[in-house]
């Protein structure tokens, strides 16, 4: 069989891959693309997520640049009532499926689902069908696009990170909706956004706070969802959110002082004001959700003994001790890590494009930016100067690293007039999202100017503060 010829071979069809291709197709009308994925439909980890998964932020922030995801309706019930809707996993998958149909309709995209990339010899790549087992060759004229570096883990595809002994009922979060009998107790293992979602789902479905135990290896810092509400009613608060962050970076004496300022200004929240969080992973929750999570702690249900190492019928063993196991308990595993450390490679690396975040906690906008840069900037050094990888969040200090890297990229972006013009019209651009439907008055322009000035100061101060912390 003759090799398929293409300009770009994209490995993966998750959100970042879709956002990259969407922009590349628009910016380079001649580009031809082959996309390969082990799933049978686009959407990446959304295919493996639990059925009740929802976006953390309003749907207006998500998807690809060319197609709106949000229906611009507000939530009317639940702990997010009054805010812009959070798209469900089903809605997100439908969005990406529709986008793929648009790609295929151009005649410039070929999609190979249920296939895996085996590697390359020269410019020819080997692709194998996971169903038929046969191999195909793809000759790439320009570049390979690696959209798999995120390595997102979800509970349904990764076993627990601890021993589960016989006689213990432990299920991934995905299995909760299929439970057909009541348990006397429920124990959620994991303090990330997945663990939060498990607790909230149990509460929404009638489980009392007193019957939930939440194993929290590390307390998290969280973003208040009210800070991310777009439109005429939300833009002022979002602008204040930005200024609180930049002011905190500029004025903080050390890391604890930074987070005191962020919390006092309403930028970040924590479950227990008496417990210093040890992680920051960009989790977004509403104040209503936070209140429910705190009630679990008030009922004595939060366990802070480090990670679980083993669960037995009669006890739970932790890094820093053990506890008796509650009788008739369903354990809900949320220990998979959705965010992995980046591999330390540049975005533009010879004949390979490594899709990575280039803006704070916004992987899809980042991929769209990379698509624009690939189509419009020829020099590899300039490409990488505009696309410095922004590390994934984990420790609180990463808040500083991520803003320093983001603001470094932003400084390069402002120097490029064509890119700046494109960003102003890009649907995924935070500023464009927040100002949707807002009249650009002198007040708005003044506040934008103030934010830009403070952001520039914060970029320099973040680098100074990090150097001081490294030397301490």
C-alpha cells in the first residue's frame, strides 16, 4: 500500500490537538493534515472520564477557536446556580465530534481513529490499526505534531496508587452512577479536582456529609469560579482578580505572604483556613461547592495522614499512620494524576511540534497559539521565543513559575503586531471571553491599561522572588 502523504502528522485528537489543527487550517489554507488517535472518536481523555464530569470553568473558555461551545445560559440549580453554564462531558465530546466533521469536510484532514503511532524512519511514519492489526505508512513533508505530552490520567484507565486487599470494595469514580445499593459509608481517596467532584456528586445525590470520609493527602489552593464569569456582569470582578494576583506578586515578601495576599484578595480559597495547602493545580470551584466540602471536614470526615499505601477490610494504612476502616464502606478511587510534569523539550524542536501550555492553565488557547505561530512565523528561534512552555501546576511555588513564564511569553506577543491582532479576535483569548458583550468604554480601556502595566511589573518581580526563594 502506498504511503499517505501529508504536511503534518498529529498524534492525538484530544482538546489541544483539535485546537491546534483548527487554527492551523484557518491560518495556512494549503496545509494538509493526518490525525491519529487510539480512541474511536475525538476528545482524548474526555472519552475515558466519568459520566458526570463537567468543565471547571464556564464553557465560553473552552473548545476550539472557530466554534462556540457555550450556549450562554446560566446554571439555575445546584451549587453553581447563577453562574454561566459548565458544559458536561457529553457536550464537550459532541463539540469535538462536530469540529472533526468540519475538519473532514475541508478535504485537507484525514482521520485515523483506533490507530497508534509506532515511530518513524526518516520522514516516513508507521501507523498500526488497533482493530485490524495492519500497518500503514505516512510520509510527512513538514512536521510531526506530538499532542500526547500531557499524559492525562483518569481513574478509569489507571489502577489505584495503593494496595487494595481482598474484601475491600474499591471502584474508580466512573463506577459511582452504576452503584445499585446503599453503603453505610463512602470514602473518597484523592484531594484533586476529581476527588472534589466525587464528594460533590455524593452530596448532590443525597449522601449525608457524616457518611463521607475524604482522604486528602495534600490540601489544595483553589480558584473561585466567580472570578471567571464573562460579560457585562462579570468583567469588573475578573479584572480585579487579575490585579489581585499581580499586586500580590509585586508586593509579597515570601511565598507564605504571597498566598496570604491572594487569599485575602479573593483570588484563591482553601478548604480549611487553619491548614496551609501544599498544592496548587488550577482547580476551580464555586463558593457553594466549597461550603459543601467544608461541611465534610466539620463532620470530622477529612483525613490528613498523607497518601494511602494500603486498604484492608479493617484498617487504612497511610504514609503517616493508620485508621480503622468504617464498616460497609465503598472506596472511591480518585488517585490518578490528571496533570503531569512536562518533559523539558521545546515546543518547536526541529521536525517536531510538542504541544504544551504557553499560558497559565489554558492548554487549548495554548495549542491555538502554537498553530498560529507555526503558520505565520518561519524562524524557529522566534517561534520558541513566543512559545516558552509553561509548566504544569503542582506545588504552590508553581503559581509564581507559571506567571513568570506566561508573562515572558506575553511580552513577546505584544511585540508582534499581527499576532496581537489575531489574539484580539481569538474566541479562546481570556480577554475576549471576559469582554463578550461589554461596551469598550474609557473605563474599560483604563483598567486594561492598568492591568497591562501591573502585569509587566509582576513578571519582573516574579523572577526576583523566585531567585530569592531558590537562594534561601
